[in-house]
């Protein structure tokens, strides 16, 4: 019985929310003369004028991170857009041999399935 009352109350609240019209705006009102609003308006004017606005902290091109990023880009360009990371794969390891066997079995099953579908 208690659950039925809770369900009925919840249904009534949903109906009240649906019928009530929200006429007030939420949040704090905006002061158009504040420093932030003036700065935003200035940035918007510069953007409309076609001036590029730099955002964020300036980049130090001589930092260690920037050197690493440049080296990474050079390696990427030298390898055709691919950068190999981590330990290289040993094709003779037990795991790689097992994976190759599984792949061969799967490919054989796919070829057999295709032949069965075209043969019918």
C-alpha cells in the first residue's frame, strides 16, 4: 500500500511539472558592463574582423616536450605516418605461432564457407 501511495505522488508531481510554465530565467543575471563581458565583446569584434585570437598559454619551442614532439613528428613522417611504440613483436614466439595457426584455420573455414555458398 505504501508503494502505491508513492507511485501516485510521483505521478502527481510529474503532472504538476508538465502543466507548470516556467517564466523565470535560471541563474545569475549578466551585467553587460562587467570587465568580462566587455572583454568577450572585444574578442567577438576581433573575430568578426578576421583577426586571429591566440588562446591559452604560449608554447616554449625550446622545451623538452616540444623537442620530443618534433622528434615524434619526424619519425612519423619517415615511416609514412605510422609510429611504432613499445616492444617489437617476435614472430617466432609461442604466442605468435599459435595466433598464426588460428588465423590460418579461420581463413580456411572462410574459404570453405564461400565455396559452399557459391556451389549451391
